[in-house]
C-alpha cells in the first residue's frame, strides 16, 4: 500500500485536504472513498453521507462481523427507503489498548434521506443485534448533504471520511487481515 505523508491529495483535476496524520494516510483507501462518492453523485444529484464508528468488545482476527453488519444494514435501508444503491465503507483499527473498532460511512440518495436519525437507529439495532455488548459512536459533524457539482461540500465530506485512511492503529492488525472494505458502486456516466 502506498502511504501519503502530505495532508493534500490530487484526485482527478482537484486537490483535496485530508486528515493530517504524522504516520501518513493510505492512498488506496482515499481513492476508493472518492470513487464511491463520485459514483453515488453520478446517480443522484443529492447525496447524504453519514460517518460513524463501531466498537467490538472482544477481539476477532477476521472481519466477519462487519461484513454481516453491512449486508444486513444495506438490505434494511434499501427496503425502508426504497433505494437501489447504498454506498458504504469501513476501516479496521486496533488501539494501543488492543480494542478493535471500525470507522464507517454510508452514502445514500439525498432525495430520500436528508437527516440521519432513522438511519442511526437502524445502525444501532443492526450492530447490537449482531455483536453482544457492541457499541457505536457518532462523531461531531457526522453527516453531510451533498449536491452534485458542489466541490466545497464534497471536499468537506471527503476530509471527514479521509480519517478512515490514516495509517495509525492499522499497523497493529495481523498481516493477512484486510484493513478496509468498500461498496462497489459503478459510475452512471
């Protein structure tokens, strides 16, 4: 994986600020995040982006819980909001205290979802139904309503999501464990 030490990344014709991290950020994660943001904006003129964290009380060497969580959550959101596409991503980290947690995001059709309250309830129910004593956290400024073509809104949301790409806390994962996952929404045009 290529590590970026700068706090700016050039993607396409635009430069974007990224979360400043001394150990750097993983370029592959950053470009995947932007790919999913751009893909969702190609389908919808408005996008709703939600950032959240999930905590696992017992260490697991695999990502089975987060994969099942997103399968269930995506199906539920698609059913409840009649959505064709749900963009998402996660990054696995282990803190110095060896606490496993995931930084996550969703990208939804902004014409049908404008506020995260009901989505947050779905996240809470899906996570707690899957992981005993699993907890969740909504960071400050956890959601964004984006309009296609507004690069300032896109830059704000991308900066917030770039936190998932930081190298710190990923180096404690076992070598063969995948440290991130993304949806695979393709661009419309």
